[in-house]
């Protein structure tokens, strides 16, 4: 009896050991074939670069221009990566790492390509990125053309050689020692001329009058909208402001938003 019981016990132990080993092998095989899909992501597919221009008045009618540009920072990441992850940001810049950030110098549409590789496999994935532009400009006082220091004002909309839409406004505010615009009599009303100009290598090739009239308020807004504007290399768009009324003294500014199509 003892001999039979011992033999049965040994047989059960052997079967248990074999079953456990089989389960272990099955688990290890399942784990080694679990291949997570490679995915590249970005926090936001669209971002805005911010352009600000301020003219600094030094009293010589030759103002110094101060330009500030803040570029949007895109954050990229991957899952299911292999040994190495590399990035091509579509603007000539490259990088590496599972998590990486990038800023674009100019607005536009870009294709970002992430690549992961190991000795056994290479995988790639692309992401479409759009960079738009938020612009603003604050020019020095625009004196009347009849004054000794009279000058016009040019505001560059920083348009690029690509398809885009530009929407915004220009604003003039009364600024100076002369009486308020609201106190002018009908023969001395303030005057403003707003001209949209298209340029090629700095030369004006076309223009459109957006506003050319008098007004009796301390500020005036003139809006504009350029839809589906397709420019070539060397082309540009600017706004020219003029006044020809005596004693006019206005502070011009502009804000606009460029959407890349």
C-alpha cells in the first residue's frame, strides 16, 4: 500500500510540474509576441506664432523698430517604440527621443515624420502640422503731410509665399496737443486714407483703397479680409496710412490673423 501511494504521489507531482512548465512557456510565448502598435502623437496639430512690431519714437522722424516673435512650441511623443526614435519635422530640422518639442520659424503646413527602429524592424508614422500667425503693430504718430515732419505710415503684414487668408483691422487714435477730433468743426474734420498694397521685391504692383474719408471721433477702425491669398517668393502685402488734414496727429496700430490654407 505504501509503495502504491508513493508511486501515485510521485506521478501527480510530475504531472503538476509538467503542467506548470507548459503554462510558463505559454505565458512567455504570449508576452514575446505582444507587439504594441507604433503611434506618433502631437499635443495640438495647429499653433500660432506671434509677431509684434513697435516703432520707438526718438524725435527724429526715423523711428527704431522693435520686433518680438514668440513661436508656438509643439510637443511630440510616441508609444510602441522600438530601440530608437528619430524625428523629421519637415522644415529641415531633425531630432530624437520618445518625447520631444519643436518650434517653427515660419508659418506654414508641415509634415512631421517619426521613425522607430530596432535590429528586426523599422516603422514610420506622419503627422500634419499647421502654423498660423497672429500679428500686431504699433506705429509712431502719423502726422499730416502738410506738417514739417509729415510722413505716411507703412505696416507690413508679414505675408509669406504660400496660400493664406489674412483678416484684421487698422486703428488710428487721436494723439497730440491739438484739440480732440470730436471738437473739430465740419471744415476741420480729421482725415484718413488706408491703402492695401501688394508688392514684388519691395515695389508696389497693385493697391486698393480701403478707406478715404473724414471723421469726427478720437479713434477709427478699418477692417480688412484677404481670403485665399496665394503669394510667390518676393511678394508681400502692406497697409499704407496717410492723412492730409491740417493739425491731424494720430497713433496708428493694427492687428491681424493669418490662417494658412
